[in-house]
C-alpha cells in the first residue's frame, strides 16, 4: 500500500488492537452514536441499497457500537434475512442487545469479538460497517481475514469519513470551525486514518475485492439546529481526554458544559449555511 501522506499518517501503529481508540466507551458515547446514527441514517441507507443489501441476506456489521447500522441493515434484509453485529466492547454489545430486544427485532444478534479473530461456520452474504475502518491498525488485513466468512459473490459496503476536505460554514463561525479542527486532530493523533474514505478503493483492491463503486455525501444545513450543536458537543466530549492527552486543547479552552449554548448563540448571530465533513461510501464484491 502507498505510504500515508504526512498529515494523515496514524500517529502510532498499534499491532493487533486499537491501543488508543479516540472515542472511549461509555453510555454517553453510545447515546452520541445513536444521535449520529439518526443524522447519517438516510445517507447510509442509500449506500447500502446501492451495494445491493436487500431481502433475505445474512449480513455481518463490524464495529456495531450502539447497534444503529445493524438495525438499518436488518430493516433492509427483512424478516427472511438476519444480521450479526460484532464489537470488542462487551458494554456496547449488551447495550445494542437490549435495544433490539426492546424493539422486538428478532433477526439481529450481537457478539463480542475482535474482528481479526472472528470466524463463523455459516457464510455471510454481505459485510458492512460505518466509521470503523479508519480506526483499524490494518484495514486491509482485517478485510482479508473477514473475506473468509463471506460467500463467493458477497457484497462489501463501508461508509467512512474523509476529513481532508474541510467542512465549510458561511458566513464564518470560528466556534464551529474550531470544534471541528479539535475533533479531527484528536482522531489523527490517536492513530485514526482521517482520510479513510479516500482509501476505500485501494483497501478493497489490496484485500482482493472487485468491482468497487463509490458515492460521496455530506450533511448540510441552514442555521445551526440544537441537535447539530449537541452532536458537536457530545463528539467533542468523547474526545476530550485525547485533546488533553495530546495537548491539543485544555478543558478551560473547550468549556464543554457551556459549548452547546455558545454554539447555538453564535449560530443565531451568524445564521450560516454549512456543509459538514464529507463521507465516502464504497461497495464491491468478493470474487
Ligand atoms: C465509532 S464506533 C462505530 C459505531 C457504529 N458503526 C456506528 O456507526 O454507529 C466504532 C466501534 O468499533 C468497535 N471496535 C473498534 N475496533 C474493533 C476491533 N478491532 N474489533 C472489534 N470491535 C472494534 C469499538 O468498540 C466501537 O464500538
């Protein structure tokens, strides 16, 4: 694989596990993932439909977190299909399991597992994930390993960010832009590939998948809605320990407990049009 450009190279190269996962593991982070899941739901659904995820399929979702991607996949595959969600974090697996039980979604099961150690005797028809490959030390190796649990002709579909194209706000809103820059830097310094969206084709090709296609999407809007200000705040809250650890910003600079209200006030004053970081979806096939 080509070497990483300097501004996107992971700061560390952990061996088989994420040693410095930037977002942590707490109920508050899981609620943030659910908020994120709602915001990106339709964009992800479009990508999954393009990938051919549909009725009757058996789907593997890696990095299932609070369960949103698995739940969307389960809707697309319907009662004749099924979904397995994988996560290494037992707390997230318990959270997601409780959620699908409460929603009476019988065709989803979550398992606690490391991706690189996962095996299953029954082949899957599709492998999917959102905002996950960027955190892996070696995405190609993980996809090569997981290819063993896919049938021939199976679909693969991932939805990943590309922070190399900055978000835009007009008129300028420094509060908003500074938060975005802090989040991106915390991810980068923690070892995440912040340009993973642009690496999908190369990663799939190196892992042996064929017929890759892509699409690009952004969240966008006019004015700053409360849900967007809260999402920004909660994302920053999740990376706050990393901001301090890497000396990117101090708690005093961030003032997390008043951030939502400050962003909303600035949003009211600027009343901006904005375009968020771009996400890239790519889908392909196992030969
Ligand atoms: C950013 S969250 C994404 C959640 C979900 N895909 C979504 O879009 O809502 C990443 C999740 O992947 C899990 N994870 C990261 N690396 C993993 C690995 N190597 N094996 C298993 N789970 C992993 C983390 O525990 C975390 O819950």
